[in-house]
């Protein structure tokens, strides 16, 4: 396996150099754990999102779409248990002031403290301290504070007459997108009358005051989630869970993730309302091993019951055929879009030796590649070549994200397109002027073949 630090440095550097991902607010010295997506980053992110939407909504009869707002009534997060309960245990280094997640520190000693009470965490930390084993991950100091709970909720004063963030006027930026799905359950049932089981899917921003965020775009304070909540009768849970379990696993394989880089992680400790919880983990070369990318959880009727209780509005479902009224149970699939950007970059990153030189290439699944085709005139200073190449570029971009490039020599242009993962490069040369053929070069095999210009659309329709 590639050395972890090496690999993450290579990805961060390529992402910045080639315009995928930039650290936010860099000219002001940066803003921790927030990132911006450049031209190729947003194209890649959009393609991943569309691939998710296609399989979660477009190709299904039983899932509806939603785009709910980031801000919701503050009671939403009291009902869901996030206010006062969405905390992570934090430990500080007294020497270098680095903040650490106590559960992560314990994990390194094979102690599972995921969602454990703070008393248990401190007891385990104390044992390690006594043995002199507990050290700051940054400077190695043993002078660490006890763990304390730190709320992940991000606050705002939107709509408030004052700028003070007091308990009465505080509004939260949603820490997960599914809150909006529960709140719109009733409107969706009343307007579209879906029959159980059915799902509601949405993609959107979420915010968490993460304690540590040193893993590039794996864990950030502002991020996007793609979530689907599947509403069902409790008797349908087992079958539905099995179906989604399989569907989500297959989605990764469909988009080029090798099966041996994926793993199921079963949660031993379940939230009190959950009956089953599995994560899909991906083996990140850049993070040194398997890490969660997606959660698939059976959540019982807790969410709708809580919102019914706190809002005073009935959130049940009436099954006309069976004349039965009940609160639907929910199973969810929840995945981080930015985390998937890192996963696909990590999986695609390849270095190959070609003619004694290293070729860096992002071997994305073609459907995810930010740019599908690049068109080059062989020489920049020959107007007849430039004109023909530009005409071709303008025709192809009607159907595919296409780039025109006439800078530098052809070798450099190939290298640049390889580094952003473009599946096909077309060169318009002097023969093209005679016989209306062009060279099409394949990113992965580097093979070049001549194709007639009027056959290009068919070729790309079949191959992209
Ligand atoms: P973790 O244990 O890593 O903090 P979690 O189990 O709290 O994550 P969930 O609340 O289940 O995560 O969120 C569902 C998905 O949302 C995760 O699998 C992940 O892909 C994504 N996600 C969660 N937090 C972040 C974050 N801070 N940055 C990027 N993606 C995130």
C-alpha cells in the first residue's frame, strides 16, 4: 500500500494545482475545515451527485425528490435529540493546543468509545494516562485535558431581532439533511399520495462544528449529504433493508470501485431507536485504511413520533386497504458527497511509468470524469487547424463537457488531460484537412486511432 502521508499530499496537491479543490479563504490565511470546489471539482461533484440521483430517484418507482431549506424551526433539533445530544468528546493538548476527538484517541488502542458516556471515556483515558501511553497526536505531549462534550451544532441568528445567540433566539444550521425530509413527510403524503413503502431523497448542505478536521475533504465543517429516507410498515423493514443494502453496495461497483476496496461495518452499539445499522467503508489509500463513506440504518418510528410529539401534528399513515393507521418506520441511506469526491479521487489516482517518465492519471469511471473530451489542433499557429478543431469542439460540447486546448506541445496537453481524468483527447492534424478524420486517444490505454469526424458522435455515445 502507498504510504498514507505521501498519498494524501499528492491528492491535495493535484486537487489544488489542477483546480479541483481549494482551501477556503486562502488569501486571508485560510479557514479551517472548509473547502471550495474549482471548475473540475464542481464538475466531478455534480457528476457524482447525478449518478446518485439517477439510481436513487430516476430509475425507481418508489422514491420522490425534495430540496428542503437549510434553516428549520429550532424545535426540529430539540425533537430530534440534536440539541443537547449531538456532541463529540473533546480533549485538548495543553502544550500545543491541538484539539482531539477522545473516542478517536481510544480507538487507536482498540477501545470502542463511539457514542459512549463521558464518564466511561474519561475512565479509559485515565488508565492510558497512568500507563504513560496517551499522547498528543500533534506534538507528543502527555499533558492533555480530560475529555468534555463539545456540541457539533452550528448556530445562527437568522430572523432574530437581536444579534445575540441566546437560547430563545438561536436557530441552527442543519447538521444533517434528513430533518427536512421528516418535516415535509406530511406535505408529500398529502400532495402526492405515495403508497408505502416509499422514499424521499435529497441532496444538500449540512454543517457540523467538527472537533478535528485534518483529513482534507473527508471531514469538513460545511459539507453536502445525499440522503434517502424510506418510509414503511414495520413488517416491510427486513425486506427493504436487504434491498437497499444490496442496491447501495452495487452502486459503488457500478461506478468503478473495486469490491475488495469496500467493506461492511456493523454497528455494535445502536442508537436506542435503531434496529440495524451498517456502514459502507472504503479503503482510502490517502487516509491509511478503511473509513466510513455511507450509513444504512433502520431507525424505527422514532423520527416521525418525535416530530409529531413536539409539533402536535399527527404524522401517521392511513392504509386504506387494511384500514390501518400507524406511524411509518424509516430506513435511511446517508452518504457524504464531498467524502465521495475524495473516495473517487483516491480510487482514480494512478502513477504509471511511460518511456522512463511518470504519468499521473485519474482513471475515473468515464461517466464521472469532469471533462469527457478534449480537442486539440496539432499546431496553434495554423489557422486552418485551429478553425477545424474549434468547429469540432463547438459541435461536441452540445452533448458532452468538452475542452479546447491549443497551448504547449501535444505531449503536455495529454499530460494535463490525464491529470484531470479526461477519457478522450482528439487531435486535428494536417490529414484531418484532407480526409476528415482525427486521432482519438484513449486515456487508459493511450491507444490512438483514426476516426472519421462524422462518426465521432456515434463513437462517444457508445463509449461515454
Ligand atoms: P463520523 O462518525 O465520521 O463523524 P457520522 O457517523 O456521525 O460520521 P452520519 O451522521 O451517519 O456520520 O452522516 C452520514 C454521512 O455523512 C457519513 O457517512 C459521511 O459520508 C457524511 N459526513 C458526516 N459528517 C461529515 C463531515 N463532517 N464531513 C464530510 N462528510 C460527512
